[in-house]
């Protein structure tokens, strides 16, 4: 059966791509994240990926530095060196990259456009599903 591709995973998620402008305030970004119960947002300018803004960015670069989320722009604290994957990458490749680079969210980029985001939660869910499938197959084989 083999591991799924990133494209298959984002097709199944069916959640529209949520993003924020680098000129938006951190407060607005946090409200959007809270509304959709997500831990990170893609930062886009003119449909181009320019960064990623995560709860980790907020905790380390706003709270700990005593800044205000209403006075700080996303561009000031976003991570602008963004690792991303392509739709043809596999779940295993995403997991390896996330583990190595210690990131929890990977934008999916195709032809210079962001088409989705894969989270560590998506990866774990997919791996559990794959393991369940294998266990079911083995149980059927044993039963004959």
C-alpha cells in the first residue's frame, strides 16, 4: 500500500488554506488561530509564502520580550526561513524533516503557490491509520 503523499493528505483534510498578511497584527493572527483551533498560520504576501507564524513564535518573541500582540506586526516575529514540502513528498519524508528540524507545521508549495499545510498531528494520525491497516491485514492473513 505504501505511505500517502502530501497531496493525498491535504485533499482529505478539505480545510481551506488559512493565511495571514505580514502587515497584520499578531493579535489578529492569534484570533484567527483560536477561531480555527490551529497552531500556526502561513504568512503570505501577494500569494507568495513569506513566512510562518506559530504559537512558538508568539511565546518566544512577544510574551517573553514583553511586547504587545496588538502593537506587534506578524512580520516582526514570524519565522521567515520556512521549510516546506511539495505535494509529491511522502508522509515519511515530512516526518523526517519535522523531526530533524524540530518544526510542527510544513506549508505545501506547488508552482510557487501555497496549497496547504501539514501538521505533526496530521502525520501522527496518518501513521496510526497506516499501522491499523497493516494490523488488520495481518489479522486477516493469520485467520486465513
